[in-house]
C-alpha cells in the first residue's frame, strides 16, 4: 500500500509548474492536537461579545436584548475579550466605561449609556474594543475588533412593544499561522466590515391572542480574497447580504393551552465567492443566493407543574433538498420542589451564513463558496433535575443528534504529485493560515451532568461535564473542535461587599479536526477521511474586581495560569499565561 505524506505544496506548485523538487518536498507537521462555542446565529450579534460556555446548562446569562451588561467578569479560554462589569441602569447609573491592558499587548475597552430610561421608552448605545498584538510560537498575532450598537425599546400602552437595534462591527487582523518555510507571505491584514439592523413589533401579551412581526438586514464583507495573501489576484473579498422577515401568532384554546404558528423567510446573497475550491484560479461567481422558508405550527400547554409543546418545523430551500421536516417537541414536569424532568426533540434546517461562522472563527477562508444548509433530523435530550439540598442542584442528561451537512472545520488535501511512490498533497489553508469548513453527515450521542451551588450572595459555583465520543465521520458536534470530554467550572466568591473573586477551569480532550484527502490516478478518484488530533485544553483562570466606591472599580484577571499552549484550530496556537488589569467607572 502506498504511503500517504501530508505535504503542503505551496502556491508555487500551481502557480509555477517549474518549481523545483526541494520546494515540493517541504512537509507540514500535522500535530495531534481547536475551540468551543454554540453554533446558532444567522446575523451579526447586536449584544456585546460575551464568553460562550462549553456546557449549555452551565452558561451564565451575560446580557439581554436591550441592556448590554454582563453579570460577572468573563472567565475566558481564548484571548481575553472582556466587557464592563455588570450593573443595573437606574437614575443613579445611566452609563459605564472600562479599559484594561495586559501582556501580549491585549487591550479591552467598553462603554455604554442609556440616554432614555422611563416606563415606556429605553434608548441606549454601547461600544466595545478588543485587540492583541503579541507573538505566539514565533508568529505575530494581531487583531483589532470594534463593535458599536444603538438599541431602542418603546412600549405603546395596550398595543405592544417596538424594538429596534442597529449595529456595526469592524475587524482587522492577520492570518498569523502559515507555513513560513514554504512561502514568505507579505504581512497583509484582512479587514472585515459588518452592519446590521433589526426591527420587531410584538403585541402586548394577553390570554386571547398575541402576535409578532419583524425583520433583519445584515451585511458582511471581506476586503481581501484568499489568493491575495499569496499573490495579487485582481479579485475581491466575499460579500454577504442577509435578509430575514419573520412573524408569528398565538391564540388561546383553553385557559392552560394555546395554538400558534411561526413563519420566517431568510435569504443570503453572495458576491465574489470562488467556485468549488477557493484556492484555485477560477472566476468568481457573479452572484449566488441561498434562501429558506420556515413554517412552524405548534400546540402549547402550560400548568403550574407541566409545560408541553408539540410542534413541527417545515423548511423549504433553494439549495439541496427542497423540502425538509423536523420535530419541535418539548416536555417538562416538576414532580416536587426537589425533582423534575425535561425531554426535547428538535430539528430543522440551518442557513449557514458567513456572519455566523466568522463570529466564532475570524480565520475562516475569506473566499469560500457559500456553505450548504445543515439539516438536523433530530436533536433529542432527556434531563433530570435534582434539588438535593438548599442552594445545590444536579442535572444529569443524555442525548443524541442526526445531522445532514453538519458544518465542521476540515483539512483539505488534494493529490497532485506522485514522487518516489509517495502521495503528496496540497494543503491550501496551511499555505495562507485560513480555515475551511465542509458540510458532512454526522450523528452522535452525548451524556453529561451539570451542577450548581449558591450560598446566599457569597458563593456561586457552576460546573459541568459532557461526553461526546467522536469518530472519523461521526460524533455529536458541540463545538468546532469536537471534544470528546468537556469540563467547565466557574466560581464566584464575595468575601466582603466591595470584593468579588472569580475562578474558572476548562478542560477539553479528544479534540479533532477532520481531514479530507482526494486522490486521483488515471482510472479513479478516491476521497479518504481521517482525523487529526488537536490535543487537550487545560485552562485555569482567576480574577478579582474591587469596588472602590459606588462609581469606580478596578480589576485584574489572569488566564491560562498553567502556562499551557494548545491549538485553537490546526496550527493556530493560543496565548500562554496572560493577564489584564484595568479600571472602570459607572455614572
């Protein structure tokens, strides 16, 4: 059997057919060792960035739709991304500002102000800055990210509530990982611009009839295309225009039950996307689009101890299979103050937008062709909730999911050059330091347990463990790095009124990235799949906030205090031990 060498033959292998043998035989070391986030969003978020917890039920509520405030300083696994310490807007505190700096030239800043805050109207604005410019494993990692948004909520008595949000997101960064021995790339920096507008009108809730209607527009655009990091291509970066219109009605049947239906139309229009393989010299698509129509009828029953929803989701798409159907069934029952059960089976189509992918991975291939819809046939979970004693609860659960075209990062290699009976592969993303995604059919199971403990206002502990076994072409996808074992824990202690202490720990092992290798000979074409390990994450963080008085506070936070180094994505290493100190004010 022929050996398979994973070799990154740089652009010269395609650009210049006369490339010498020495250039063709430079290899990439694929190390066995990526990143955790929930993967649900279709547009630019218009709340301040907050940390996503790996284990769903352990996550804290960092902000709501109209008040961009975190309840606690963020304990992070990645490069620090912090927003202002939480507080409630009032006549005494309408605004906040905060700024901090640390090693690796990490800088974080936040500011916000509620201009109008009365019984019927709320109008506010906030901005957020995060940046770094430090060296990681001999590579300079640079990014500057700024967000700004304005939100309005206005209630019209006895009629309803109007909510409007407008946001802008600027991101400038370099692709800090690539094979420098293969190709000395110029230090070009990608620029991404996003702009979003959301409108929603919801009627006042009443026992007879309620409705809502709204819409969204979101623009996402890269300045530079993939090839411009290697040579001038004359092409432009990918642009995405996302539109959605949604609505729903709900009517009372009996005193404890209602019938409803939700409707939605989504469309994403793309320009400057490259055909099939974005690393080849092919013409950009002039324009292409992806649309999705969703009809979701349901029956809802609510009593003092039971909630039941029986519904279905019907999706119609212009890409892939035209019609899909999936369940939307949820049941919860509280048997006593110390025991309850939850069951759910949901699914449906997901329109995978560039905005959604880039929100968790800015290093997404900037010219990738629009990704296929992901179709979840079913994502089912059974959970038990135990209140073992005052302040302490435990919640074990099991679940499984079956997904068509689940979106996962992958390493793409294409057979190009047979040398000495070895198969040599082009790895285009390794050339430019980007990450590509593929839609792949996946199914898998998960099992875990969540714990919470709260002692008055002095101590709050949240912890969870989740097991999600991964195969080469199977596994429950909880995050981009597909971990098998996930542990998340956070602790807050308030020993005195002015001081909050925070600690966090994250452990993820069995993390993998899929490899897709296409071999072509004179008689056949074959696609082989394999997993490359991303290694384990073991991150301990600690922080403190001291309130000097009602207006001013100072804080210090340390991350990755075990001084480990892991790969967030293949070849993209994290910062080692890092810290940030800062000051904030409420006014």
